[in-house]
């Protein structure tokens, strides 16, 4: 039985084989650049979305690959114990502007790039590129952090918080109650924050960082 991960993984592998990102492959095939983005693979209700047979036919025509080649990639993905996936990526500063998140705080819109990341079961993860030195010494300019809106958060976790006004910050969770979120700064040069829970649109745990 073909799995959701196998089909999408084969599309990613096909793009990589022909030296393209999934977005580049979609554009080469005459599709919208976001057609194969990670955010398009699972709906807001958590249901898996599958690529259409038409889109598969178009990427095969665009690359010159045949169906046997694609099926071999599907089979190869199924055999791999550890896979690489692409994850939505945006600059930390951009994340505070409008149009990049939906009402559930998940990636949306066309402004996202992509970054390769070892595959995990969480389909909702996304990446933020660190800009500037405000999070030193923990995160430096140019680092990338992977965050998960699905992962449970506990005291002491490093988290990314986005307010309903669009402010985005990376902090350490000190305390979370039914009404407030208390955050400690990652840098001794910047103060902590206490936010009303009603002000917060997203709390996502940092699960990985490139440094």
C-alpha cells in the first residue's frame, strides 16, 4: 500500500534528482509554486492531502522522467529508515508581518522558502531563520530553528511565541497558566515577558537548531 509520506517523499526526491526544490519543480511543471509546499500536504483539519494525478503527470513531463522512475523513488522512500523532508522556512523578522500564517498560526501564503530537514512524523513543523544578534549567545545570526506547534510545551522549553498583533519572539517558557504566559529571555541583554494568553496566537516548541 502506498503511503502519504512515500508519494510526497518521491516528489521531493524527484525534484532533488533534477536539481530543483519542490517549489522549483512545481513552477517548471506550470503549477503554482506552492503546490508541493509542506503546508499544502495536510489540511487545517489535520487531514492528509494527496497530489493529483494531473500534477504528477505534469512533473514527469517537465523533468522527462517516466512513471517507472517515479515508482522506483516511491519504493526507495518506503525502504529508507531516515528520510529528508522539506520544511517551510521564513526569516524571523518576516514572521512578524502579515500574510505568512493562517488563523491557526500555521504557515500559509506564498512567501515561504523551504529547507531540508530529517523527516519526523510531525507534519506541522516549520523553520525560522534567525536574523541579528538579539538571541545570542543561544542563537546567532544565520542559524535556523525548527519549531513544532504540535509538540507539548513544558517549563524550561525554548519556544517561539507569536502574538495576535504579529509580534514574534523566541524565549524560554518559565510558566504557563490558564490566563498568562511567562517567558524568560534567551539573552541577558533583553528582558523577559509576561503575556495574557488571550494575546497569544501561537506557542511552538523549538525542537532543533542548526548552529
